C-alpha cells in the first residue's frame, strides 16, 4: 500500500464562500442522500441527525476530501472545530475562514 | 496520586460549575440584519467622505465597504435555493436560530470553543449527556438512595490543525486526533464497589471511504476506584463504523420515530499493580469487549410538546475476561427529555457488572442531564 501525503494547493477552485457552499452542499447531498441548505443542522433530528462520532469522523473526512477535490487543502481545521458547528452554514463559514486566512496564521 | 486527585477535583469542579453556567439564549443576528447594518454604515461613511474627504473618513469608508461586501456574500449564500433530486430524501431545511429554551448557550459554547466536550461516556455515538442523579440501589431497597454522577470530559489537544493526513486514493483519507479525557462514575455512598475513574490519552484514526468510514480509537488508560485504592493501567483499542444508509451513526429521516445505532468491538490490556481488593474472577490482563448503543428519537412528538428532544436509548457493554474466562454484561437503558440541546431530565436503569471490579449493580436514577 502506498500512502501519499496531500500536496499543497496549486489550483484551488474555492475562491469565495459561495463556491465553498456549493461544493459542500453537493458533497453532503451525495454522501448522505439528502437535500440540505446552509440552515440544515448536523446533529438535530430535523437535519442530518449525525451522531457525535459521525460528525468528528465521517463528516469531518467529507469536509477534508471535498476541499481536496477542489484543489485546496485545509490548514487549521480539526474534528473538534467541526463538532462545534451547529449547521451546514457554520461548517462552510469555518472552512471559508480557514481557506481565506492569510498564510502563516 | 496527588496529581490525579487534583485533576479529578478540577474535573468535578468544572462539571459542577458548568451546571450553573449562564442559561441565557443569545441567539444571533440574521444575515439580513447584518446586511442592513452594514449598508447603513456604508451610506453614512460615504456621506461623511463626500462632505469632507479626510484620511479618517476614507478609512471608515473602506472598512464599511469591506463589511458590506462580506454581509452581501453571506446574505446571498443564505438565499441560495437547494436543488432536490427526485431520489433524495428531503431534509427539513430550516433549523431555527432560536429554539425553545435556547440553543446557543454562551457558557457552554465558550467551553466548547475551548475544545472541551462533556458527555456520559467515551465513544458513545449518540453522545448521551452527562448525568447528575438521585439514584436508588435496587439491591438495597429503601436504604439504597444516593446521589450519583456519570460524566466524560474530553479536551482536544490538537485544535489548531491536523497532525497527519494521508490520502490513500481520491476517496479515501486517514486523519487522526489527539485528546485527554477524564471519566467519572461516582456516588455519594458505596465508594468501594461500583465507582470508577478513568483517565485516558487518546488518539482517534479515521479512514473515510465513499459511503462510510472506519474509526479506530486507541488510548493509554488508567482506571481506578473512586479513592484510587484499586488501579489498572493499560491500553484500550476500539473500532466502529459509520454507514448512514444503515442508520449507523445517523442519517436524515423524515418520520415520527428516528432510529440510530452503533456497534463497537475492542480490546483492553492492562495490569493491576495492587489487586488486593479485586474479586479473583475479575483479575485479568486481557479484556475483549463488544458494545452496542441504540437510540429511538421522537422529533415530532418533542416539537409538539415544546422540547428540544425526546428519546429512548440503550447502551450494552459486554466484556470477556480472557484469563478467567468470565463474561460480564453491563446494560444501561433510559429515557431522556431535553429542554435544550444541552440540558434535560432523564430516567435511567442500569443492571450488570461494570469495571474495574465487576461487582453487580442494579440501579435506577432520575437525573439532570448536561452535554456540550
């Protein structure tokens, strides 16, 4: 088995919050067979209803993979950061803040 | 031992003070309100600049323009309409900013922002809340009343980044996360039997694949009775999977009853440095364990009654002690009624033999429940 460390972004396509939002909503809908908006809750029974293990592992992995698929890479986004988000919109905000933060921070 | 006792006291103090934390619902401004505020400020700054274009006025205008741009972006994002495919399950879109009783609790949010989380036990998928209970020991009849707490406080050690991240393919990813935790199961009486402390240094590895994920949690653990007379030092490894198409770990549903469950398998290897007070059949280096947690939520019923959540749950732990060939089962089942996302009331029944001593327990309790 060959493991390959993720490389630094060379052609990141997530250049605005709107693009992050669009990419995430598409990825979430596909993975969880759902139709979500920014206001959909992650753990509420009126939302995705994910348990805490799923949020910090499965959903967190989806976030990292989606960012990676768009040619970008998260820098300071941990599973606990995602666990602190109530809604899909909160996750998009955190990811956009991470991607748009100045280098070296 | 002094350090452990101090850490234990600090943990209890934190847990107790969190109970008395602020319970005001702060809510948050809507994107529309933020946009209106930004627009107002921009117009005022523009007017100032037109009247007298000083350096200060220009700086104010630049800041106002930036704030307006951000507010506009946020507003547009909120207005973006979802596209529903015919085969997809529709998720209730609007999660209210404010729910009855308040969902955005400042104090709990602050603790959460400091990378602390509180629940009843580690790895419990549904993260049942910590419990502060009035209990009745059913073995002792009318003399078995006591106060009891059951909590698991976890501190994320790597909030600022991802220590390792390997892409095995385009759709497979391994990440890990380090944390320290303290678990307490303490009662006001009978401290020599069923009480326990568990301190862990944990690492959680996750492999994500297209429709699910595999979790491996490894920890160095010290387990003891309440007064640290009996200690067990070792390592614990458990695994679980997430597949929302099978309701393992959740998944969106639109029904009156929402099921959710999670299986675990694991091994616990450890030694008792001093096992004088340990029952002979409980003295084993290797424990193999299986665990099954399940939950049935009633979201519609909860909403109609004005609660945040209502659910029934079960958490069954099965431990096989390899050297003594003993099998111990420990079952907890109950009902929880959440006033808010964080606070609630619960009724729990527990029966069986829990570590480290594996003495029989048969309890029922009424609890104030709390998680963040």
